[in-house]
């Protein structure tokens, strides 16, 4: 037997008969605390306030709940024959903007595109199985490719199966729940928020015509109740001294905010100076009918077509990245789709079973195009990346002259760190 001289000799795990797994004894207790809104719920906004306390908070476990109804404009119950229902993933669609303050310091980017942040995150980061299970609590049901503008709920086999399925949860006068996580950067951190930090969370809400599709085009959404759930943990007595001895150090929360910018009224164009200064590690691009973006009961705001495009390229400081122009017409959309899978997951092999967008869906309403701008093409990895500077332009060619105006949604993923010092003062370089 010979051994590669460059290889380290190790033992088969199955023959390790004498060790046991490590034991985590740092925490004494963990429990959910539920918080009602700090003010009366309105159709425009919901505010939560959690005063500073002595517990740590597991941020990534944070959950949001809405109890809602769909009603006629006068507040009465719907008729049995009304064609009305929610767009996909109303838990995210309802939220226009998230404003998060910790100890009075703003710690999130301010854009009015939070609904798109939540939807695109769910579409690209969750497996098909996770969407069908966990996200269904937020009323996720995939729209049928090619029929995303349909709101016919009269038959169980309506052209848009996802819309029909969502409508089964929202009949007439019934209260129904929407439950899930908050799609904002800090609440995706696996680190605990230390004690002594207050939380103020304001959710500005989208109008009814953004979150509903209907024939009558006048129904309203009533938010009957709302709840924020935080998971509180206490350090065990044996470990509490060790934990507090480290508190003079600054607590750091690495985050990756996805900043979504928009350019409206496009028919063919160069999207100039989309990002100037900090260059995103990864860019998400989608196009939506401007009527849907600007709020319309008859348009789906999450319908991202690609059939009207013939080519797209991303240019950073005059250099085409991560590749020369991508063709889309004449079957070349397959190349863009294939490389989007790799940009989402890291490699195409890693995308298998993880990315839920099929080729058919990508070409028929789920056209979120993703471009990895990191030097190693590994924006999806767990590694932190240098924050490069630059100017990002995007060039788009339309296949034919179009009478429709489109809005471009351009999401840029950046590297940031939220810091909490020993005096519980916060520092965050907001993008």
C-alpha cells in the first residue's frame, strides 16, 4: 500500500468508537415572546416597539403574523361570484418599506421596494419543497407560467393555478393568517442581538391595488391583527460570566443588504449609473410592466417577462462582466438561464435541488436574471468579499419595438456590518 505524500492520513469516522458529540451548555432557556403593535393598526403602517431587556434575541427566528380579510369597498363581505384574490406571497407583498431602529439608530436601507426584496428572495433562495411548505404559511402559491395576469377563480382548473389556490384561502368574510419571516438583512443573521437593545420596527404597507388582482378593481384588504414574535434566550449561570466578560468588545453582525433600485418607463435603453461607488457583488435584474409596478388591480406586479428582450449586458467601469453580452432571442435564453442558476447558488451543480426556477418558468414570467460580479464568481459563498468600487451600467436590447413601458428592477447585493459596542451604541454604514 502506498499513500499520496501530499495527503494527510485520517481515520474513518465509523471506527471512531470512543468520542461523543460536543455539548452546548451556553444557554439556560429559550422561549418565544409575542408582541402586539405599539399603535392602532392602520391600512398604511404597522409599528412594533420592544423595549431593551436582559435577554438575547435570536434574530433569524423572528416571525411576523398578519390576520387579514378581503372586503368590498364599503367594508361588506364579498359576493360568491367575485373574481378577486391576492398576488403571490402576500405576506411580503403587503410590505412596502421596512424601517428598523435599534436603540434609536437606523440599521436598514430605506427603499419602497421591500415587497420585491421579499418575493425575489423567496423565489431564488428557497427550494421548491420549502416554497410548498414553509412559504405556504405566507400564502405562497406559484403563478402558472404564461398565465400570471389571470384572476379567474370560478373554476378549480383556472388558467392561473396559483391564483386559484390562493383564492381558496380567502373566501368571503373569513379571517385568514399570513405567517413567516421578515425578509430584511439583519433578521437573517444567525447571531444573537445582545441584551440592552431596544427594537423599533415600522412596516409601511402597499395599497390594495398592488396586493390584489380582481375583475371589479375596487376591493380592499383589512388587516384585523398583527403580531411580531421574537425568540428570547438566557445564558446559563455557568456561562453568563464568560459572556459578559466579552461585552466590552464590539458585537458585529455581517449582513448582505439587497438594495433594489428602479428605472421606469423603459422601451429600450441603457440603464446608466445604476450603482456608483460601492459595487455590488451580485446583481439581480427583472422587468415588470410599468402598470403593474405603479399599482393596478389588473396587473401582476411579480410578472417578470423576458420574451420582449433580445440581449442584456452588465458593464462595470467599461468592462463587460461577468461575460460579454448575453443574447436572449432565438433560443439563447438557455445560456442566460443556465448562468443565472450558477450565480444564484455558486455553481450550477450546487443549484440542483436548491433553485426552484425551471427553464420554462424563467422564460414565462419568472425572469429574474442574476449576474455574479465577484472576481472568483463566488458571491453565493459564505465568505465575506472585498467591497469594490465602480460604476455599473446595464444595456438592454428589445427584440421588437414595444408599445408597453417596462420598469426595471435592479437589486445590488452589498457587504455591510452592523456593530453594537459595550455602551449599546450602534454603527451601520447604510447603503
